[in-house]
C-alpha cells in the first residue's frame, strides 16, 4: 500500500517536470545559443551559506535560479569563469545550446 501511494504521488510530479522541461526546450529552440549568468549573485566563500539555517534552502534556491532549468531539461550547458568579484570570488557565465537531436 505504501509503494502504491508513493507512485500515485510521484507520477504526476515527474510528468509535470517532464512537461515543463519540454516547454522550456521548445521556447529556446529558435536560438542557437543562450548566454546567461550562472548564478544570481557572485560566488561566496566556502562555509558562508546558508547565512540563516532556518531559511537556507530558500536562499540557495534563489541563488541557483539560472542553473536548475538546464539541469532539469538536459540541455548541454557550460559554466565559464569570467573574472572575480570585488571580494575576490570567481564570477561565471553559462552558455547553453539546443539539445542534441538525431540527424534526419
């Protein structure tokens, strides 16, 4: 009974994730490549996140907003170092390409 309940809850969520992934890929198909920041803020020193343990997950998810769409859609992407912040932490940008398709 527990497994069946788990499957009943999991299936719609996985289906929703796959449908959203297809919508994102479809919306980006007219473009040859996409250049975007990797993160919403400069990198932080190791050990400084989360700044508040009670809201840590929200803080981190807000920080990786540009990263997870490509992780969930399976599109090829690369994060490229492009300098340093005033605090001396690396700054990066992300380049993404259309998904690999089979030749016609």
